[in-house]
C-alpha cells in the first residue's frame, strides 16, 4: 500500500522519519500536516472517550476510503536513500519485502535489548491499524550479485515515488516489476536487525495472538527493508545518552568543546565524551578512555553508567548539540557522547551471543515511514 500523491499531496509532506527518532519539536511540526503518517503512527490523544489507538485505526482506514492511500498487489520495492550532491554523494540501496517472521535466534539476529513499554504501545497500535506502517531495517552480509544487478536495472527507470527529508536525503522508490526470486536469494542469509527491534518484537507478539485466534495468515510476515552490506556502504552513527537523574560522572579530562569531544571519541580505543553541569550554570565537556572490547557503548554501560539507574533515567538522541543543550538547561544531570561503529562490529557482538544496550546504534540514513505500508488484511476501499 502506498500514498497517492494526486490525492495526498507531495510525499515530502506525508512521510516521516521512524517514530522512535522524531524529536518533540519535529513531531509538533509534522502533526500540522493533516495527512502525514505521524497522525497514525504517533496519533495524539483525541480528547474523548475514544482512545488514540482506535482513533489511529479509524483515520488510516478513512484515508484508504478517500483514496489517500492506495492498496496495491503485493510486490517487492527497490529503494534508494541518497545524501549529498552529484559531486560528492553517498547512497544506500535495498529492497522492501514481506519477510517471514521467525522467533529470535536462527536467521534473525537482534543486537539491542528491548523494553516492554514500547512493545506494548506498538502492539496496541498494530491491533488497531492492522498494518505495518514502518519497516524493520535489516542487513545481510553479501555480496549478493543478483540483487545488486536487479537494483541497477530497476533504478535505471523513473521512480514511482520520491521525497526529500529534513536532512536533505533523497528517498526514491521503485516497484519491482521483474519476476525475480528475491526471496530465494536472501532466505539462507542471516538478517541482522539494524533498526526496529521493538517493531520486530511487536510483530512476533501480534503473530502469536492472531495464530491463536485464526491460524496462519498475513500476520506471519512483516515489512522489512533489507540491505546487502557486501554491496552497500552503511554509516552506523551513535545514539548519545542523556541522563535525566542520578549523579553525574566525576572522571575524564576536560576538552574545549563538544566538537573536540566528538573528534576524540573512538570505537577502536573505547574513548567516549561526557557533558556535565558546572556550578555556575554552564557545562563542562570531558573525554575518558575506558577499558574493554569495542563497541564503545558496551564499555560505557559496563564501566561508567550506574547500573542502578532505571531505564527511564535516560533518553537518546543522535544530535550531540541537543544532548549538550539538555545539560545546559538543567533538564539532564549528564550526557555521554559516543563514536560511530561498523555493521561488522555489531554483527561480531551478536555472533558471540551478546546484545548491545538499548539504542546503541543509529543506522543512517533511514527509510521514510509511509513510503511503503503493508496491510495485514484484505482492504477494499468503499
């Protein structure tokens, strides 16, 4: 299922980043756009006896009836995210597919811990909308030459949909018309979940509920965006930690600025940055070298962050300046700045049977929510 720009308007105005990386300021802006997917994905409280999940489900199905969203025959979709100019750009290409759900383990490799609260929230929404709104982002180790060739041929044609995001990344989607065995090319390859651990866990819970009530069905699959890391070069940026309560750290060597701390951060050497408040209402920026094996986020949680702090003592942002602003404003007692890492390093952690802490990696760029949706029921517009 996709938006019809002739009815909905430009895809720039109706698509959005994944729900869990939208800042509060950006969410307020997106919610002024009446047909933006956040109206469903992060539906506000309707302020009546109706709950927000029910309101989201009704809104989605009203858009289908009005032709804002168009059900399509099942198909693979090629997708490209391109950042920069023609003189100096980087792109990530992959394919949207309906992937068979498997229990954790086997060919499905999670690398981050999940929390029950977000899963319950997403599950209540999924029950109401009966549609996968946002894809799980997964990577396979390649190269897979047939897939790369298919993407080359498909992307030589005009795209079926195009949008620019707030960071200037161009997102383009093509429906794959060729009768190609994409699933067969990928089925024996282990899928590392790069982004969407809570979405995957939610899909598993919904599948189990629906199987118990109705047996096998479309809920046995979920929407996945799959990238071959043997052919595509991915950037794995960090989620910086903003500590909302508890004592700030006392270790580290002062540096002049947030930029200097970021420059000093190293995944190889487990060097991280810290931002702490000063007595005069300003901030001090420090760096510290930790022990242990990379990725650095593991060493940070093992050696520096107080394990007694509850999960809600932290929020996460890919923006270091936003983390610094929270400390400066007195909204946070500390912030921790992390370096970039690599998909191979993340996979090594998984292959040792371990997981990283929640929100450890920020794969960038990310596919836009709303570019492709996957209904879990037959939808016939009225």
